[in-house]
C-alpha cells in the first residue's frame, strides 16, 4: 500500500515496478541504503565487501546488529524485520512525544505531526536508520531530563554506533559535565 502511494496511485507503475524486480523478492522493497544495511544485518560481526562503501556502513552497526538478533539471523526475514522495527520505532517515538507534550500541558495529538511526517514513511519502508535513531535520541534526551544518569551514559555510548554524527551528543554532554 505504501509503495502504491509512493507511485502516486498508479497501478500500471506498480505492476511495471514489480515486474522489473520480480527476481529480487523482499529485498526489492528496500532502498539503496536499506539494502546496504541489510547486508550488514546479515553479517554484523563479520565483513562484507559487497560494495565500495561497506566499511562506512559497518561503522553504523548497532541497528543492523539488532535486526540480525530479532530476525534470528535468517536472511529472508531481515527486510521484514527492518521495516517492522522502523515502524515500531515511529509508533514508540510518537507515543513518547505525546507523553512529553501532555506532561507539558499541550495536546498530545500534536505528536501525530511527527508520526505522519512525509519523509518518515520513506525512511520506514526503505530500511533507513533514521526512525530508530530518532527514538534513541529522544530516549537519551528523556533520560537526561529525568536524571537517569546510567541510562544516559549507556545511550550516549551507543549513539555513535547508529550514526557517527551522534558523537556530537556525546561531546556536548561531556562538555556540560
């Protein structure tokens, strides 16, 4: 259904797209980045030279390793687990944002702005890291706000394994201490 929406409701395009990718199976539904992370998820503790930028992808091993564990290492299940975890992360992040808004006295319904953000659907269906990364950042900020120091430092240590730019969060917290 999401792919049909992406193709602007054009059933002919959907059939043509499916026909050209009929031999790829479920892997066809992941984008370029999603397929790179799928390769990492198939072997998160080893190495793959499937493409020139795989060393870069292996720096971001936390979420593919989680996908590997949830899928029990079954390569056929990995694309579905990637999309399922991303969808669960969007729902969890939306609920957490709603809770923060309600606690601040605002309407929790505003959290749906995040949950239905147009670009987020693409990240979910293409297997990108952003939905899970957003959840981890939100939980990190909530741990800081509530004062759960141990959880805060564990999350700050894990964030760079999602994306290296999240080293900035660690640096900011280290400088603030």
